[in-house]
């Protein structure tokens, strides 16, 4: 065949390594967390109408709180960050959600105990609409003889009402940064434990999941503030001198 001999249609295609068309980018976490450089990701270089920024913006990354805060005890918490802006080779992210690992949730479940869950939507002071998922378990009393520790339906309803009340109170009175700080030491869980002790003793009370339902419009200034950077747009003061027309000379 002449076409095959000349290297036409039957010729082999040149194999190009797809990674040769990609660039590496550094992912930066907000200054809410101890560690800012949390990892790397890659994207195809900008070619023609396709921009690398468009393929990077909106990506979600999931990182353990053990890596973000160097805290191995809370490594079962997973933080979701969303890439909002590209600055050269740096990717600025914002908080997008929090969840527990599957093995942690399964390790909490016990036989002969009542599991109580509560879900509510709360708006923070800086305009974030957050959906909070709370989980709690009944606790054996010190002098209990009975094998099971089941709560009555009326007690479960009362506990859930108090859980929702505390979740709304704690989340609506602070901004998103302060709310994230409340998740790790489990401030909301301790408040629920104190409030529900008279109804039925509880244990292992956690905000197991937080989801951003709707957030405010993320402008550049706000995002840079989250990362400890500022945009100085004040400029330099310009001194205006009075303009005087030159005198007309008789001779040149």
C-alpha cells in the first residue's frame, strides 16, 4: 500500500505525555488554621479559549484537621476548602464544609443506647447560611442497674428542641471564622450536655457535619483578609501645585 509506505493514514501517532501540558499550583488555606500551605494540585496550561484559572476555580479539596492544625486527636474531622481565586501559582481557598470520617461515626454507635440527631439552618453574622448536623447518645447513670439506656419519645423530643435552640443561638451570634473555632473544642456540644442533663444524661455530643448552603458574594478584599493579606488601594497623596501662566516677554 502506497499510503502506508509513505507514512500517511497508516502512520503511528506521536505519543505526548499529558503531564507535560500541566502546571503545579500551591493550595493555601485561610489563616483560621495553623498550616497555610496544605498541598498541591495541577491544571492544564492556558491555551486558546481555555483558561487554567477557570478549570481551577470552584474545585473542592478535603483535608484532615490533623494536618491543618497539627492536632492528631481531631484527625477524624475533615475540612472542605473551595478554591476561589488564583494568584500566580497560589490558590486562595475559603471554608466550604466540615464532616466526620465514616469510621469515627461508626465507632460512636453503641448497643442499648438512644441516638439523637438534630439538623438546622443558621445564618451567621457575616451572611453565611450554614446547615448544622448534631449527633448525641444517651449515657448510663452512675447508679443505674438497668441494662438499657433508652430515652422516652417525649425526652428525645425535648432534647432535640434544646439542641436546635443552642445550635441556632451559638451560630447566629458569631461570624464564620468564630464558628469554625467552636467546632474543634466542641463548645456547642458542651452547652448541649449541660442544658439536657436534667432531661437525660448525654455523651459523645458532636457537630458531626457543617455544610455551606449559601454564602455571601466573595470579593477579593474579603478573601485576602481571610488569608491575612491586604489590598492597599489608598495610593499616594498627590500634591497639587497652583499653575501660573508664564509672563509674555517682549523679546526672545
